C-alpha cells in the first residue's frame, strides 16, 4: 500500500515551507559575514582618512621617536593575523 502511494501521488506543495529560506545557506552567509567582521578589529576597512591621519601623526610632534619603523595602519589586522596564511 505504501509503495502505491509513493509511486502514484503527485508532489505536494506546502505554502508554509516554501517561504522559509534554507537554513544552511543562511547559516553559511551569516558565518561568512561574522568571520569577515571579526577578522578586522576595527570592524571596517581602512580609508583615505586613516592613511592621512597616519602620515600627519608621523610628520607631527608625535612621530619624533619613530626612526626606520614600519607602521601598518590596518585597523589592527596584523594583531589578529600576524602571519600570512
């Protein structure tokens, strides 16, 4: 009897479940967004103003003791990921 129903019944469309997004896709997308935001402690990419602030800091009185140093104005990304993968 079950074989008969399995072979002869048409597919059933349930409107309740057709509007619900697939959870695996949502979870993967949210995981990607969270990982991307957590990879940079500043929570955003750097922009021109960040670079200009670094240059002004080095050119001003605050940069007096910086001699032959490499500064990375990357929002703290080198603290989280110090070595290249």
